[in-house]
C-alpha cells in the first residue's frame, strides 16, 4: 500500500456509496415509522432517524478525505500548498 491519496473517482465512489446506504436506512426508518404498530418511543426514534439521517449523510459525503498524512515537506515547513503572498520577478 502506498501513501498516495485515492483517485478522485475512487473517493467520489466511496462517498456516494456511503450516502446511498445512509439514505436507504432513512427510507427504511420512514416506512417502518408509518407501518409498524410500535410503541410511541420506538416510532419517535424511527422518525428521528428519518429526519436527521439526511443531514448526517450530506455532511459525511462532503467531509474532507482522511488519508495518511505522513511527512510532507510543506507540512513540516508550515507552508500551505498555495502561498498567500508570492513575490513576483522584478518586484
């Protein structure tokens, strides 16, 4: 295994899969909340899942990639990838 980040298409594929799984669970919660004759606390829990899972799914899909962050020269020097102020030639 390398320290390289996964490709963009792999990253998007993983995020989409996670999103669709969470939204599938939300759909199941919603259907069960209306169809299963359960006590009120159980139904409220199912409704809560149906209400809050979209938020969790979107936040998870948009979360920054968490990959290995081993020694990079830019991280060690405290510089960002694109410098804020760049000296131009001749200035």
